[in-house]
C-alpha cells in the first residue's frame, strides 16, 4: 500500500505508540508500505482533524486492536531527505488496556507484547525501534507529560513538558 498523497507534501507528522502492559512492549510486523517485514511500535500519520493523542490511540487500535491511554511523550525523531522532505515522528508512551492484541491483517500481520530480550532477537529490527524499546521498558522512562493549558484568549490545548525530580 502506497503512502496516501496527502502525506507527500514535503512535510508530515507521524506518531508511534509505545504501548506497555505488564512489563512488555507492543510490537507489530509491517505487512504493507515501506518497511514490509519490519518489527516496530504501531503508528502512522496524524490526520488534520485530530490531536497527537487521538492519532496515536487511533493508530494503536486500528493496527493492533489495543485500547490504550497516553502517558507522555517518550521521544521525537526528526528526518530530512532531499527527495521526500521533512518528517517528524513523535513516540508516545501508552498504558495498554487490552490484554491480547489483534493485528488488522492489512497494515500489520503480527501484533504481540514482547520483553526486551524478545525484541532484541527480532529480525529485522530498525535501530529507532530498538532505542524506543529500551526507553519504554526502562524502570523509570523519562517523559514529557501532558498538561492542559490555555492561552490569553481561553483556547485550551495540551502542552507536553518535562518536570524535574
């Protein structure tokens, strides 16, 4: 499946859902698009009419049949390629609410919760996803946590910020 044209504008924003449940991380194996066969956290593109939190929860549910809630921002990947432009990918840590994942069998053909040792043994495993796994499954992952704030005109939005100990 090709990436929809609306995302090929020279700049796109994607999300990845690092869903942790019982000390294990949700991983999916891509069945379509670029990256076929790669193991990674579920994710995709943010639609124009949704927040980053809505997008990651939707993508996790669509690809892996897992309900989850956002805990905070785990990491950000920024990439520029002269042929495809800018791409920003925000990885959010989520708490899994569904015990067993169910792959959608379109975008992904496998969906499983894995330990860090099981993730390390996956092939192929993109480096970005190995880094995400190590961070998500660390005893105390460092997160930018969501805060509801408003501006001077009263518009309400979410600000992800880090807080010291």
